[in-house]
C-alpha cells in the first residue's frame, strides 16, 4: 500500500470552542479535529473506556465551555492537548492522536496513519 496525503479540512473551519468530525467512509466520523492554544490536534473518535464514538451528535466533542474533549456516553473528560482522560471511567488512559501536517491552511494526514484506527 502506498502512503498518500489525504486532505481532511481547512484550519479556517476550526475555532478553540468547537470541534469538527471527519468522516472517511461518508457515514461515521472516524476522526475529529480540535484547535488548542498552539495547534490543531487530530484524534481518533474512539473512547478508550468502551471503544465507542465520543460525540452525541455531529461535531459535539467538547465540553460546553470548549475547554475539554468529552465522551458523552459516560462523561469521560480529556485534555485537548495530551488526550489524557482526567475524569470519568477511563481516567489515566489517552485518546489516540493522528500525526498530520498543515500546508497553506489545509490539514492533511497520511494514509498509513489510518491503518487499525481503533487499535
């Protein structure tokens, strides 16, 4: 399998108080993006507690104040920068971060990073 860059979003689509789900199959959001104080972070949409999607509706990955990532199934709270769970049933576990790069305001991931998304 050759490794290709895959465009997923523009940085202009993000703010620090919102998140954006990314569908790779046209149905489910396998990834999501958040803006931190210093960067864009790309996370796998998989709670380490019971391996289910975090959001309760499209693009609803953050706490009401936009400061933390939240799994709405069991109220797990994650740091936006490190992905570490600091409250809830998976405390101490982390979300899986996907390496990416930004070119002229466009966010890309490498196709090889999509292998075994839930591992």
